């Protein structure tokens, strides 16, 4: 089976969780016997083969663009052009999110091959509604992409509800396939002690946040919870990992609160250092206000860390309260502060949650399982495709 995969981000270009999702999915699809060509954007045209995945990087900055939407349309045209000039024939096209919708729909109709779509999040969900023409424009492209798709894949039951209700996709057209996770290597106690000295004093417990510094990920909620906790005790260090438009504001806010010495904003870190940070953390917190799934929560669980999550979206489906993590109401810094202190004070509870989370990750959230289920979707689509007259004309 030959798969044409379209994504606007792919390692080493990482903007959010989508890049890692497509990276591990494509590797696992190749291990399962599929042939996969990824078309993505970069600074220049380049072809590389990574772990059996053929990656076609398309230079996306050839023509100056006056705005973001114009740039998206430009790189979609170049991406579609690159796929057609490659001369390759594919059994199925798989597109990830609205940012590659233009190319995906064009290639579907030129090649006359079925299109499978993965929706990782929606503009309506990210913005808690549609408030301006820019957001409505993205929403319309999301609608058109899902309309053109033969099947729509989502990562959680929550996202199935959202895609159906917000974009009008029929339930029987939606497939729920949870994300997988590449488990974090659990470091030895000696390695952890050496590494944590770079970030905290020996007597400080580390609370870790990993995610984009944007409103929907809730870093501002954790910062307020940090202020509450640190007003009562001084034995914690809060580490915020990630880049985004809120980072500088949150850094200033931490100093205004008088807790700047206890809060560390790392910015973007590479995977090796992220692995270290998961290992040295005592608690991982993901206070999202909107979260279709939450791969970072699985990463923390795979490192045997107790996690605290907002009771929203896919996070609520991953965590069984007080079994493999703790759930708190979204946007409630007081409840979050209370949960953090509970885990700091009750080490046995923290250990038990970490062990249970580790077990669940390895039993349920394997990329090999994700790849197997994705191929099953491809096969069902191709069976249906063979029964209809819509076929290539050349």
C-alpha cells in the first residue's frame, strides 16, 4: 500500500504535537508494511529518507506573502506541485489538519484517489467559538477538508463529538484512533540526581509543564496556582517548557508576583533535554482549557510521573481520577494548587499514580497499535473505493 501523507510540520520542524504524531505514525506504518511519502514544508526543497519514510521537503518561502493565509495558500500550491512532479502513484492520500487542505483536495481530484483526513483540533475549539473573519475562514477550510475526505480520523471520543457537531461530519464517517506515544526512557537515580542539579536545589520538588505557551494550554492557570502554593511553602520549583506568544508575558507576571526565582521558562527544548526534564520532574501538570488529546500527558506517564490534568477533552479520557492521575476543573488555579500540594505531601499516592500511568501507556497507547488501526481504515476505504466508478482518467 502506497500512502501520500501531507503535513505542514514534520521533525526537525516542530510547531506542536502534530509533527511528532506524523513522525511516529509514518515510521510505524512503514514497519507495518506500508510505503509512505511525506510532503511537508521547509526552508528549501530537499528529499531525505528517514527510517524508511521518504520525506519530500518543499521550500515554502519563495514568494513574499502579505499575510498568513496567503502564505498557507502558497505552500499548498508548491506542495501539490511537488507531489505531482514526483511522478509517484499512490493508493491513498492522508492529510493532517486544514493547513494542507488546499493541496490535499487538489491532489485528490487530480489523482482521483481517496482522501483520508486527520483532524487534530478545530478552530472553533481552540478559540472557544468563531469571533472574526480570520477564524471563520479557517473553519470553512476545515469543513471543506472533512467534506472532501472519505474518512475522518480523530484522536478521542471528545473530538468525535466536536467534529460532528462543529463541522457537521456524520458519525459513521468518523474513526476514533487514540494517539500513541514514544515512551520516555526512564533514567537511573544517579542520572536523575546529576541532571536535576541544573534546574533545582536538592530540597526543591519540581513541577513540570510541557506545551505551547498559548491560552488554550493553560500555562497562566498553572502560574497562578504556583503563586498560591508558593505563598504557603517554598520547597517547589516550577518549570515551564515550550515556546509561544504568552511566554514573555508569563515571565514578567512571575516577577511581578514575586516568584520569579521559583519559576523557570526554558523555551523550546530538543527531545533529548525534554527526556531529561520528564525524568527529573516530581509532578507533571497539564492545565489545558481545550485539549483534543494530550500526547505530553502520555509522555509524562511513560516516565512514571504522577500527572494532574484539566478535566477536558481527550485528557479526561486518558486519566482515571486518582487511579493514574488527578483531574481538576479547567481554569481553577485553587483546585490545581490543592492537587499539587496533595501529591507533594503524599509520596505514596504520587508513586502509585506514576506506576499505574506507566502501565496504561504501555498497554494501550502504542504506535504499533495506532498504525495497525490506521491501515485498517485505509483498507476499508480502498474496498469501498473499488466498488465505485470514480477512478483515475489517465
